[in-house]
C-alpha cells in the first residue's frame, strides 16, 4: 500500500516492562517533579500545568511540547510532538513546539542512527497519556463523577453521560494537584482514535522554511558578534609552524587574527586547530584568509595516498582476519573444494564526504568572571547532538557541563557530520579570546577538505557452489579504517558495531559460513555517514548473489529468494551483535519480513518482463536499523555507455509509521542520495591532503541524472517502530550495479561509477 494511502497500525499498549526497558537503554527520563523542576526547559509560569519535561499547558490552554531531537529535513521536530498531542487529545492549532537545549534529563538527543521514533515513540505516548490522565481526573473531581466517564479530546475533557465539557484552559489549575500516574495506570488511544499519528500533516516549520524566516545555524546572530573563518592544516595532525598576517590585517573589515591550538591525540571532537580570521562580516573574513600566509609542520599522515591504500586494503582482505561469526566449517569446505566450484569477487568503495547543503557553522558566547576566567558558555548551532557539544566544551574549557547551554537551530542537512561538535568548539575558543560573540562559518571547501570521512573499504567474497549453483560454503571479509580511530589512537580493528552493520548478520541460508575482518590504519578523521558501514557491506553482500545467479544461469530474483531460505528468525547466538542497540528478543532479525519486501518490490517492478539490451533491472534487499528494505533499479545504458535511471522501486517495512509522508520523502531522498554516492562519491588523498574541494570535483546527483521516477510502497505493520532515515540507502547501489550488469554485461565491483566504461556496443 502506498504511503499516500497508508494508515498506520500500532503495537499493543505499552507495558511497564517495555517502558522500563526503554529507560535502561537511556532513551528517556520521564520527570514527574514539581513545576519548578521543569521550567528550565519549557519556562512555564507558576500557573502552568507542567507534568513532565516534554509538556506544559498554560492558563489559556495553549499546549507547549518540547522537541528534543534535531530537525534536518526528516520531520522529527513535528512527528514526536504529534505523538504527544495525539495521546493528550490536543488541537494541533493550539500547540506550540519548543526546541530543547541540550539536557541529559531528556535522554539521548543524538539525532542519528535512525533512532528517534523507535526510541521515543513509546515515551512520548507516556508523556501525552499521563497529562491526559491527570486532566480527566481534574475534570472528574470538578463534576463529582467517576474518571472513567471522562474523556479528553479536541482540547478539552468531556463527560459523555451529561454532555458537559471543560476546555484544557479550565483545568490547568486543578490538574496541578493531581499526582502523576505510573505507566501501569495509563491507557492509550486506539489507531482509529488518532488524529495525527499515521496520517499526513505538514511539518511545523514548513511555512517558515519556504518563506525564508526559519533560523538555521548560518542565521544565528547576537549583538556585537564577529564572523570568523579558519585556515586549517591540509594534512591531519599538521600544526602551525608560523604565519604572516600582515596583509590580512590590512583587509577592510578584518578585526583580528588568532591561532587555535592544535588538538591533542586522540582528536575526537576537538577543534582541529589553525589560524582564524575574525571580521565584521563573513566576506571580510574570507578575504582576509586569502591574504594569510601559513606554514605547517610535517605530519605522520603526510605520505597518505588513498589510491595505494586501496590496493593495500584489498590485499588485507585476502589474508585471514579476525573471526566474527562461524557456521559449520567454511575453511575446510573452501580448502577441499574443486577449483571450478569456487567463486570469488572483490568489492571496494572510497572515502565519502557528508557535503550537507549547510556546511558546519556555530555561534558562541563565553561568559567570564572578573578575573577573565570562563564561567559559562552559550552556543547556537545546527547540531545533531547538543549533549556531545556540552561534553566537548566542558572538557575543552574545564567547566561543569551544567554551565554550558547549547541551543539547537534548524539544520540544513546533517547525514551524521553535525553530531560531531568540533566546529562549535572552534567558535567558543575564538569567542573566549575575542571577548565577543563569534560566529564560525565553514566554506564548502573547508567542509570537504576537513570532514570526518566515511571510511574507505574493501570486501572480499568467496563461495563454494554445488552443481545447481547454490553456495554450500561462504566466506566474507572486510577491511577498513575503523570509526574508533577517531577516539582511540592506533585503532586498527573493526568494532562489533561496524561489523554488525550488514555483515555479521548475513541472512542467507548457507550450511557453512565464515565472517572475518582485517586491519587498517586511519590517516584522516573517520566518522559515520548516513547508513554507516551498511554502505560498503550491503554493496558486497547484495552484489555477490547476483554474480552467483548469473553464473548458475538463473534469474537473480528467484536465486535471491532461494538464498534467503525459509522465513525464520536469524540465529545469531554466540555472535557479538549489537543489533542497533536493541535486544534481539525485542527486535529479532526476521528473514520472513526481508523476503516479503523482496517479493513485493519484484511484483511492483514487474520483474518478469524482459527489457531489451541496454536496459536492465537489478534487485537487492537489506535489513538495516531494524527495518527491511528492498530496491529494484532500472537503468538505461546507451551503446556508448551513457547511463540513466528511469525507475527505482522501493518497498519498506519499518514497523509502525508515525508520519507516512515523511517516510515516503526519506525513501525518495535515499534513492537520490544513493545515486550521488554510487555515481560520483569519491574522496581521494595525495601526500595526506584531500584532493577534492567543492561540487565541481565532488559532484552531487543533479536533476538530469537523478532517478526519474521513484515508486515507494510501505508495508502496513503492527510491529514496533524501527528506523527510516538511513534504511533506503544500502540496497540502492547494489541494485544499480546489478541492473548495469543486466543491461550491459559489465560487472561493477568498484564505486563510484564515474570514469568506468559502461559501453556495450
């Protein structure tokens, strides 16, 4: 069923055990304290009814709901408050959404990992239902009736037997005297009673965004502020040896030139260091930086060549690595198999940059005592994780976390980059030295040359196939500089987190399986990007079956379904498998759901048709972030190798859905994002320095080469909510590569496609 028509269904009512499980995961803290304890976040007056941190109703009946996640286009700043409003029975026209500052009482505010709905849907129901419970009892006391006869809806409480009604405004004072209920006392609205959840509604910020009134990080302003840009070492670890700012200080508008100390290993989220130009406008600061002359010290990473490194990574995947999962004895099967029954393939992907439309930027004020010592910091930034910003600022300035306030603006894209607060630290360091508010702007060149890059990776696949072409033994091994190199110097080994992102959880039904990883050093900052390790793992894991199918002379879709095997819960006993930080008992890997989305996408795309030469269909399916997604991509390749993508079909099973239209948009966006990565995404380094700088040499998919039609179907489900934002990306590239083979006979094992010969005449 299309999301345009979809009405979501929901899992059973929240139990105490489930709720406490959420608490244990650090997802939510329901604060049931006196009003004074919650004013810090919603700032209600003494007359305001504020039963928890997320909800307040003032004497006029206006409802304020706290949005504690960051808005970067997903609609989460609207979706979670709608869950609260629905359970409360509020009129959306009388609801105000207030953006939360960083505050650990709210649970995790790190808006990445596709966790917002799955972690906070249930707690938001509790927040809304608790307030409704209290309002209904306040009304019952006023009327002298049984609370079971009262029902909150349409922004008031009604007593059906008598027809009486009280607006929320009439109940604010009385509700303050009602004790906050326990989760066991609550009931939740049935799907048919909901006005907002599972239905399409415009995002709350839509009008402000399209009229230019919305405040993004780049728009943050405070009286007397300076504007700054920073010159950073082209090679990670380089330090300022000397600089000449004579010409810079002559540029009109330049106020000062300051050095930012280089980081101490591990770099983590520290400022990189460099030389900053402060001015009365960003243009003046940029002009001053162009006149700056800086000499850098050598770095241990100065010899890094990404092309040579790629060859070394590939060689690493041909050596025995660390074992992560084993079924049967794949090594013995491979050792004893006839040579003509062994099939192998090597896949590789380069570094990738986030390149969000709004580059990193931040405004900071540092408050000081009479001696000039910092006492508090206030920052405004498009951050995905204000709590990480608090932590890093506290560590940098040796201040208590409570003295640091981080205001979250709208984000012009994030993709994981803006959960790393190094740019906020830069603004605070400069504000301290300038003794004025300072706004730091990263240019596009800064952003691409100094990113936390998605890691370069190599994956080796090998299988022993029987006479029917089905694998009896399967070995897969990946090697990549790990994310933890950012936090632990010298980290060379993959983590359970990274290996659990589409690799140790291989869903195929093979008798003998071995999953390994190799080692690799990091020479640039490594970070997470939309879909993280699923990007390279899915490319290999979903491309190799297509190779095996064609070798066996079989239809790739039918082969894939046989390879998935019977519907079942994947047995991961004994495997160090994080499962996206959720218990497997709560979110098992259900191969039946993966089969279902694959069957549905093949049906949507009319897979059985036979396109002419030069036109082909490719299929891939993948579980990521606890959701199940399948893609069919259709390509058209001219005889000279010119590629177009007429159609993409997507089927998603993400459990229960809060905002169908936003989910549809995420799947459409994932196809375009995936196309950018597959067609063009490549960051290279020579002599330690990044060679790309802007969209001319790190291009994005444009209108003319984006998928022309994206067809999305969302499976109607009563399962628990799962991830959405990143789920559509992993199966796109392998489905595209498989389609290219179907159209041209050319096998794609390396990304990006740019520069590869796709001609077939």
